[in-house]
C-alpha cells in the first residue's frame, strides 16, 4: 500500500451505506418526555461521529503513581495563593510526554500525504457544561507555570460553563485531556479530537499496594486511558508515551519547579 493511500483521509462517499436509523413511536410504548438537542450537543455529536468513523482508534490503558502529587499541589497552592488543581499537573505532564514522544504532537494534513510535527504545545481539556462538552485550549503550556496554568484553567472553565467561551479558545490544540477522575470509573476510551492524533483519559485515583525494594508500600495510583490514531502511532509508541507521562506525574516536585521563561520552553 502506498503512503498516500495509507494516510489519505477517507471521504464521506467512501464509507459504506449504513442501514437507516430505526423509526420508533416511543409514545405508543409508554410515557415519554421529548426535549430538543442543544446546538452545542449537535455540533459536538457531529465532530465525535466523524472522528470515530474516520480515525482508527486504539486505547492503551496504564496507571501513574501520584503519591507525591497531592502534598506538592497543596503546598504550591498555599505558596502562590492560587488553587492548583490536579489538572494543571496533567497539562504539564502532557507537555513533558509530548516533548519526549514527538509523534503525539503531530497531525496528518488535509491532503493525507504529510505528517506535520508541531514545535508548540497547546493542550486542550474537556469541560462538562450543562449544554454539552467543550474543549478549551491552554496555549503554549510549556512556557507557563503551574500557577499560571491553574488560573487559566479556572478562567476558561468558567467561561465555558457560562456560554462565554469563544471558538478561538477551542481551536489549535495539539493534545487533549479528558478527566473523569472526580466522578469515578477505572478506564474508558476517549475519542480523539481531530486533527490531533491522541487524547488521554483520566479515571478516579485509588490506593494500591506496590512492592518497592522488596517491601510492600501503599501508593496512590491514577488510571490512564490513551486513545491514539493507529495510522501513525503504534502500541509501543503508546506504551512509551504513558511511561513518560506517568514519570512526569510521579515527580510532581519537578513539575512544580518549572517556571515560565519568556520566548522559550522549560
């Protein structure tokens, strides 16, 4: 198979005809309540359906040791006078893993003939709003401190929930984070946000006994679910990415010590 054929974006006409959606008179079966689908839900649904059909998804599941993270987070929050949530650490860990694994900071261009490797680090994160899922983007996350990222996360999340988030704040992402950790779950398959090539899902952390130097110790673990575009990323790449992502999270002290330097990365 030629490289052009291998990477070409499939046209809608090339997707086999599907059976028609079933037509059911639900009211004839029992009491119902009908509510219109919101504009945001319609928009998001069309993007998700396109991405699921057109991108060959594979999901790699792993976990990261975040035993150190909570104490570091609380200390830094007190030092900076800013509530630094775990999501800010996830953003920084994503930057570290993207730098180590450039395949994940790439996109297939519209022609399907080229892979574009990005030299910037714009990280999106999913926000659950009353009208649907939105993904604001933290631009140049490599040039911002944890406190700066935490402040921006709070600001854009509030804008998203208040329907005041402009489209330009949701575009240009390199990689996305979808966190269900505050709700629950052990793993899931997040859908890639095209034209990105990967997204990481975060589930609820838990305590686990781990053997360290021959002795059992309780560690606080974070489940990771990495979905990736199998056209340009393989399983070994995904495993390495999760190792790097987990290593960055495990060393929360180093993530917290990263400071912004104008015009450069850490």
